[in-house]
């Protein structure tokens, strides 16, 4: 059972990631995906560069994706086993929608590439939130596929890279929230207390 999304705060407080292999249908409709993309694009973007791309892989393209992953394994990992190939096959055929998030920074621009990469990360987070707001769950994963030259060449232009694969569907298993860090672990005042003791 998904948490209540009746208020913006409930939405933000209840978002959690799903394991792509545990997703089931139905997948988002094309209209849902268009709306999720519009939400994903509403992020800080210094310079208005849109340094990210959303690539939707249709259901009838999953076999082609599986073939791409198998070729990449053959070319890049001589130690790949039958288990690796089976896992690649499963990855390509996980249920739900599949979006490839591509970081596409504009090189030699006054806006630092680092800021453009941060904008891509924010777009990925907004994509997850958009999916959650529409009643879906999503999982953002990378794995060897995101770092494979062969796989990247199928989705990326020069200077671009895969930021992740985002699967969107419904939970096939009960969703269990993972432990979250305490605020004491991830926040602190400035300056640090020890700095105040220095002469």
C-alpha cells in the first residue's frame, strides 16, 4: 500500500525507491510520461542550458536493448558468465516504463560543467517525484550498463554520459522504507564548533 500523497509534504516524505526487478504493470501511459518529463524539467538550470536528456525505451524496443547489452558484455567483459547474460536479459525486460537519463553538459560554456551535472541530478530526482505524484513507484539504477562504452554510444552524443536507468511501474512486493540518516549525521551549523576554539 502506497503512502498518502494528498499534500505536497506527504508526497515528499513518502517517496521511496523501488527495485526495478520487483516492479509490475501497468506502466505509465505516454501522457503520464509526458507529464513526468515536464515535471522533471522544472529544475534549477543555471544558463538555461537543459543539460540533460530523457530517452524513453518502448516496450517493443526491449529486445533491441537486450541485444545491445549482450553485445556489450561480449565486447567488454571476457569473464562474463551465463549468469551475467541472464541478468542483462532481465534488466532489459523489467516491467514498467524505462527512461534513460543522459547528462548532456554544454562544454566550453561560462556555466561550469559541475553545475550542469548537478542540474541533471536534480532532473532525475524530479522525475522520481513526478512518477510518485502520479501514483507510481520508480527505481533509478546504474550498474555496469551506465559505464559501458558500447551502451553509452547507443544513447549519448560526444561529451554526454548515462546518468542512470529509471524504471517506473507499480510495486510487486510490499514497499519497505530503508533506514534514513539522522539530521545530526548530515547537517551541522557553521562554523564548526572546533573552529571557534582556535585563537
